[in-house]
C-alpha cells in the first residue's frame, strides 16, 4: 500500500494497479467534493448535471495526466486538442468554479500518483467548505428585511409601532414614506434587522394587532438572488 502513496518517479512505467488506483481515487474524492457542494449549496438553480460534471472532470483529468506522464510531446498534443474545444456554459456563482477547480485538482493529483496530496487536499478543502457554510464568516446583513405597512395620516399609532420595533428589531431604518389612497393613508417602508429569525412571525402578529394598520408585509432578504 505504501508504494501507492509515493509520487511517480521520472521515467518509471505506470503499472495497471497504479492506473486503477488513480482512477478510483479520483472518483471517490471528487464524489466527496460534490457531496460537500450539494450539502453547502445556497441558491435557487441547483443543477444535478453540475454535480456530475465535478466527478467526471476529476476522472477525465486523472486519465489525461496518466496519459501525458513525462512526455512533453503528449502534453503539447493534448493542450492543442483541448484548445479546439470551447466551453461556453455560463457559471453564475464563483463558488461553483472553485468546486469544479477542486475536482480538477484532485484529478491532477491522482493522475500524477501523488495520492497523499490528493487525500489531504480533499479533506482540507471539504472541512473548510463546511466551516464556511456554518460560520458567519462573510455575512453582512443577517436577518434583514424590508417592512411595509400603511397607516392613516392623523393617527397616534406610530409610537406603538416603534415600541414593537424596540422589542423585536436590533436596528430599524426608515427607507421611504409616500401618500397612498388619494392622500388619506401614508405608506411606510422600513429596513429592519431582527434580533432573532424566529421574531418574524411575532413582529407581524404585533403589527396586525394595531387596529388602524393595513397592508403589512415583511420581505426577508435572501442570501442568494438569481435572475
């Protein structure tokens, strides 16, 4: 087993066992990366095809590296062939590119028979991806949303609305105020940040308890918006 964990020396002939081990390792590690990608995915346009692409890209990359070996002529020939192929598939999220690049890197390491690097690198990448998924690292506006409601012009209910804001929101900022219903009603728009995500229903129930308020709508900001 130890000989499979050692890098291929220059000029050495690749055995069938090394080829099989390389292809299997590329498949297994790329499958692990794709599983982490699916587990940590945010967004509305999840693609099963992209997950398959990660695994297939790793396997085909390992095969190319095995085929090239230390032969410069082979490398130049494969580079020329790949230059003819144009990949026009748009990738919306830079994170998707990183996961695809990780799968290709695993294929390169497996094809070069540096199995230790492939194993340790995959484990490190997956652990970091899971950590970033759960950690608040990079978060800027958590539990933030846009609150809209209507109140009559001459009303004393604004102070009660502010009391509810103090109870359920950590920050409130008035965004817009405009006339509605031929000037008899004022429409308010606030940017709010909840103290806790569970307070969303409580805040809406509290606002609905005000007799003169109407058209209460709280739209929470999504972490990923795709068009």
